[in-house]
């Protein structure tokens, strides 16, 4: 944090002395801030980290404008023609994309990842022009599928970035490319570690310094390819989330059903008058009126109500009929009732087995 404040002070002093910041200073400070933010244990969404990220993005954007004005790179030149001191400025769009991805605004997430992708693609196209390393340029979004020379890509890049799930050959090739890219990245990082010590000591000659910048550029090629692949997946998710949010906030086309008014269901008109007199504010309805209303709407058992409801009503009717038969039998069959009572009296005065003379000698 102190280093960033010192950098800010240096910048303010330079502006106060009417001296524009140097291109190399802007790149070095932005690059150093990215490495600090990338390796910090502090929360990425903290205010201090986000302030440093935005400040570094501003520095690198200003450096990019200065590099464009100086016209440091041209399609007509080869890699060997670029001066060693200018090689590091090829990293400007890669660092801008990486710092842009460090921003944590949720409301602008789609805009952030699309901006970062544009920076990464700019860097990869420039590396492709100078044949920095062998790689397939990812397909551009927004319908722009032209390569660095203006010609249309042969379709391999698009198939590689979004292979068909059923195309096992393409998926196997993509997996193998990822493994190879990971291997190259680890190898480049190991070589960079050795060269960096010589550069940091200040004893590196022009050849070592050139090797240092070329290794950094090739490493960032692998990083940008990985970042673009992740961004493409995230963009699809973010677009689907936006669609779901739009559907959730869209008002329903079907009008809301008005609430049902309460009423008292009575047996006949007499009860209706009674309840109506007692509760003048509450509407009443007789059973016949209720039946007629449901018949008109086709809501009776034979007019569309589920069969399960009709079957349950038939079962209740059968139960009531059986109960009525039992009650009627108990009331009408007096002879059977008298016989049962006499049998109970006889059992009270005669022990069990009385009158059975079958086993007597």
C-alpha cells in the first residue's frame, strides 16, 4: 500500500512539474501492481485492492495510448526487428485484460469480462502476427471471425473453443491441447525464474533481457488462452442469468383471480332467510342454488370433476345405505329380537351342555 501511495506521489509530482509520465514508468508500475494484487492475501473485493486495480488500469491505458502514438509495432516488421527495450510493451493489452478481470462489480460483470476478452484477443493477435508461439486463435465474438490478416478462420478455432459434446475426437483434441498448454506454461515459468534473478540483479546483458521479455510474452499467451476459454463459459452463464431475471420481473399475462367471497350454505330457503336476517352482510345460498350454479359451470361429478371425487361420493352413499338397512332391520324384526332375548334368559338358568344326552350310558 505504501508503494502505491509513493507511486501516486511521484506521479503527482511529475504532473506538477509539467513533465509527462514516462512510458516505461507507467508500464513498470502497472505491471508491479498486478503482481502484488495477484499474490496478495487480502480480499480481492476490498476497497484498498480495488483502488489499486483501477489506478493501475488507468496507468496502463495511458501507456497504451502513448505506445500507439509512437507506433512502436508494425505488421511489416519481423520479431527480430523489434528493439529489446520495446518488447515489454507487447504485454500492455495482456496486463490490461488481467487487471480488468480483477474488478469485482457484480452489476457490471458481463461488461467486465467482455472488455477483458477484447484485451486478451488484441494481445494474441499481435503475438500471432510476430509468430511468438504456435497456437490457434480463439474465435471472436460478435460475428467478427476474421484473422490477423483479414481472412476468415478455417473453423478449427471455433470448434476448439466450443466443441460439440458428441464429437469425441474434437473433445480429445481439446483436452490434449490443454495438457500441452499447461506443460508449456510450467516450463516457461521455470525458465523465467532463472532469468528473472539475473535481470533483478542488474547484471543482465541485452541477450538475457530479450530472453526475459520473450519468455514473459509466451507465458502470457498460455494465460490469455485459458482466460478466454473461462470467459466464454462465464458469458454464457451471465446471459442466461439475465434472461431468467427478465422473465422473473416480467408481469404475468394471466390476470389475477379475484378472491372468492364467503357465503353460508343452507338446506332450504327458510334457513336462508333466517341466516340472512341474522347476518345481513353475509350472502346466503341454498343447496339447490349451489347445485344449479355448479351445474351451469360444469363442475358436477358427471360434468368434469375428477373421477376420484365421484367414486368417493358413491362410496359414501353406499355406506349410508348399508347403515339405513341395519337400522331398519333392528327396528322391524321384532321376532328375531324376542328370540335373542329368550336365548339369553335360557343361558342364564342352564349351564353349558345341559340336555345333551348323546354320551350317556
